[in-house]
C-alpha cells in the first residue's frame, strides 16, 4: 500500500463514519425541507375556496332550469299538502 492509498483510506473512513444521531438529524432536516417544499406548492385556503365557488357557480349556471323546475315542484307539493290538510280539518 502506498502512502497515497493509505491517506485516501484513512480520510475516507473518517469522513464516512456516521454517528447515528447525525444520520437521524440529517434525515429529519431533509424530510422537513421536502415537507416545506410541498407545503409551499399547495394552494392556499382562499384559492381552494375560490375554486369551489367557481365549480358551484358553473354547476348552478348549467342546471338553472332543472333547479327552478325542482323548486317549483317542491313548492307546489307543499301547497297541495297544506290545502289537503286545511280541507281535511274543515
């Protein structure tokens, strides 16, 4: 073994000895960095709320006639039930 090889091996061994606590700390730091990166790319609550409102608005706009008819049916059913109850009581 030459001096150069010996120096390399001893340097390599010193640099690659990993203390368990250091390893766990590095893993924790890397994990936290990744979590923060993911969080930074997530939409905010107001962006999510805005998107939900937009979806609901599009649904209502595209189904307006069906919704109006359904509401009319419910109102007429309620009126007819009240008429029937009133007639039955008299």
